């Protein structure tokens, strides 16, 4: 039953999710919670690993969730399920897109989806901030240090335009220094 739930869930996600992997995080989080495939803390750690790993984050998440829920078979089925809709859609759309991409209705649909994708990404960020205790009501060394890492990482990415890999490595090293 778990294998079917994994395949079905990730296959549907692959068809209905727009905006890339990070925009899919709220949907992935809802599925993980619904089927109790892992804890919120495990999910947060898994998303961090998936984000730092090569390849699309949604596929990496599906593989890690599938492995946690049902071993290597679950990982393989989840990967196939999340990638198969994209393969089908890209081939189908590529066949017809050249003929319809100048259509005003098609352009309007894509224009209307942009704010949705942005809101999904912001929602995922707020959800992760809550899960990781970045939004707290009590002040402690841990909460202040987490907010400081967040602020400095955001500053390094936006203002200093550092490569995200450097920010990830540096944040990890700071985490090891502060929390181990």
C-alpha cells in the first residue's frame, strides 16, 4: 500500500505542481504529513539535503521520502513518479507549443501563474521558518543565532551576490561551530 501511495502521490504532484521544486514544498509537506512518511524535523533535514544535492530538488525530495517510507523500491518508484509527468508534459507541450506560444490566452495563463508560484515559494519559506524555530516567541541563543544565520545568508545572496554554494558551505560550518 505504501508503494502505491508514494507512486500515486508523486505522480499527481508531478502533473499539478508549477514553479519548480521549492514551489512544490507545501504540497510535499502536506503529503508527508497525511501519510506520516516522516516527522517534520526529518522532512526539514531532508529538504536541506535535497537542496544541496545535484539535480532537481523535487526529485531529490521524492527519492529521499520514498527511501524513508519504503526503502530502495520506494525511492525508485517515487523518482519515476515525480519525473514521468514532466517527461510526458514536455514532449506533449514541445509538440504543440511552437504553434500556440503567441496566443494571447496562453501568454495570459503564464502571466497569471507567476504570482502563484511566488506565493508558493514564500509559503514554503514561512513554513520552514516555523518548523525550524525561526519564528519564535521566546528569545534564546539558539533563536537569535538562527535568525542571524538567516539574515547574513540572505544578505550574502542578495547584496553581495555570493554564489549559493559558498553560502551553503559557510552556513553549514557555522552550524557545526555553534551547535555541535
